[in-house]
C-alpha cells in the first residue's frame, strides 16, 4: 500500500522530535462492554490481549456514554451529537429523516478519500440506521453483517434440567454445533482479517470499524472461555441492594433479562425481587467469559495488523457503547444513569506516540465522553478540524458537540502545548414513561411516544447529580422536577446513598443543578 503521511516537529521534554500522522483508523466497538478489563483494575477479568494493547495506549478511566442504550449511544458517538439534538432515544427512528442530515464519523473520512468499511455491529441495525448502516453516506464499501446473526435469539442453549434447547441468558456453546457451524463475532473477525489482508492492493488509507456483539445478551460464547472464570473465583458486588433514597424512576427492572427463559423460570417478583446469589454468580461468570472471548478476537485483529505491516500506520481505538450492571443495586443490564451503566472503556493507541520513551502507562482520569471520538480521530489523522456546534445545530451538517482529546493526550506525553482547563462535566440521560418501573410500557426501553420523563445526569470529578424532569416536545421542563439524585464519590464510590434530601448540601445541589441545566457547552475545556 502507498502510505501518504506527513510529519511535524514538536518539543518533547526540551528535545525536538518528529511526529508523523498515521494514515489508517481501526475502530473496535464492543457491545455492552463495561470496563470489565484487567487494565481497568477489574479482578474478575481475564483479558491478556486488551491489557497488552493498553500498555501502548492512552486509557481513559472516566469515559462516559451519552445514553445507556445501543442505538442512541451509537448514533450519538458516530455523529458527535447528543441525544437531545438527534431526538432519538429508542431504536425506531432514522436521524437523517427525523432530526437532520448530519455528517457521520466514517462519512467524513470517506469524503476525505479513505476506504471505509463497517463489519459487524457498528451502527445499530434496523430502522435506526435506515436498514442500511447509513448507506450510501457513511461507507465506501458495503457494510458486512455476519450471516449467523439471524440466529442470535434462537433456542440453541441447552438446559440440563429440562433436557431441551431454550432461549437462555446464560449460554456457553460449542460453535461448531451452532446454526451455520460458527458464531457471529467469529465471522466478523474473519471478514476483518480479509479486509486487512486485501487492503495492500489499494493505494488509499482506510477507516475500518469492527463491531463485536458480545457480551450483549444472550451471553452466548464458546464454552472453553468459561475455564478462565471458575465459579469459585467469581465475586459478587458488595452493594446488592437498592441505594438508600433512590427514587423509583431511577430504577431499571432489567426487562431484557426477564425475557430469557432461564431467568423467567426463576419466577422473580417484578420489579424489585433480587436474582439469587447462585444465579448472579452464573450470570457474572458468563459475562466475563464472553468478555474473554472478545478479548481473544481483539488480539487476533491487532495481530493481523502487525502481520500485514499496517500496525505502524494505524490509529486503533477500543470503546464500549455503554456500560452494564452486574448486580450492583440489584440491577442488571444498562437502561439507567448509574455509573456502571454509562462508564465505558475508551482506549486510543496512536502510532506517533508508541515509541516515545516513557516509564509509566498512560492513564487519564479526566472526564471524557463518546461524542469526543469524532473530533479526536479527525485531528489525529491530520484532517481539517470539525467545528464546534452551536447550542442548536440541527440545520448544520458538520459540527461536533464534543471536543478533541488530542490536547489531553499530548499533556500526558509531555508535549509543550498551551494548556487548557479540562471538561468539568460529562453528560448522560435516560428516558422513562413514568415514575414507576413498568413492563407495559417498557420502562427500560420506552418508545418515543411513551416518553414523559427524562433523567438528565452530570458526572463531575466528585459528584453525580441527576434531575428527573417532565419531558415534552423534545425538551426538558425544568420547572417540573419529579426527583433528584446526588452521589458523592469521595464517600460513596458505589452510588449507594442518595444525598439529595440533605439540607446542608443545598448549596452544592444548587451549583450542580445550574451546571446541569447550563448544558455541555458550559463544561467544555477553557484556556488558561
């Protein structure tokens, strides 16, 4: 492949060094992945490939999704617009028809001459991406979906008790005995390898996005990965109880788990009866086994880059689209504003920084958001920067409601750039049909017509503050607040104690309320 790159000279630790811009992008998206990785300090994890990848990467500890649901989160990060701009909070609308003709991240690279390819789950499939993964706009090549994806909800999970196949949550399998003789993520990996092996026949740079389905439910994965997670080694969260003072509107009753036959057979009382600890351990074991499975696929993907001599010219990003509760607060899955639902892994591996001599791994505890991905990759690739959006931007095709993370990365490596005060808040939100958990309408996944309440949440370095307000005509009614949550991480890292009713904290509540209502632009980095 003909590599077109350019270099600039920077001052690093009082020495001039040459930094060359990478020409290729590999974006790895993992469905429903919380920071359940060894490099994030998770002791339940077995993720040797991701941990090795992290050693040459910048690892962002405080990275946040804008909504803990697949389609809205993916639409948001791929357009760099927040849910209230997209007007999409469910799976059932296409933003180009419904909100605006926004330029997407892969579309921008396509327009700049890149070969762009989507493999697996990148955009959410279905109407939310126009049944086409946003073609013909976003990709120069036809998106690939693994054929065995059609069996994702099939009754292929063996139940020893009933001696029958069921639609279970916990589902370790032998891939060779599955429909099609394999699994969707294995097919996506194979397709990604083919793309990388064949790209050398081109003289263009590439933007390859690979979306792995696991550990999304059902927890179906090759059963050999369970060996890394013996049941006796699986630990349960200590806070397996509802937070004190939690408003009912904040609760997500994990309806997607209840739809699975093995969980339905437990006959748990809706919405608050806790999953028994023995079953909780099985679910956690399978979640981590599914993560170990994806970790292996990630390792093979990076190895293919190296074998094809593409590694040194490729920026690699690894993200989750949102988090996932594993029994904290007796909750499971996503569908909330709690830390475990919106905190995601976010790692950037940049060639021009790999060979800089350093002793410590690059961890950042600054607040970052998934909307920051678009402007960051554009700047790292040396393309024309994406302008910042105004508050109302639905008539603007190209702009960002995030901010490039390059100054943050540069500061970690010691580059002598003008410094900025970083973001002072990360924003997430979640819709509800009412104040109480319900199956109909589904309070975890309400359709647009049923949304009556929106929970707006801001994460600062010390606090999470959330207001649940009346929602009408795609806008919050701040004069009608139904419930408030305030968690202080200096004393309560697990968000177990809602402090919103403490009168001695009224000044802090007022400050955070003003900050929340002022919105994302008020929390952006400022020059110093």
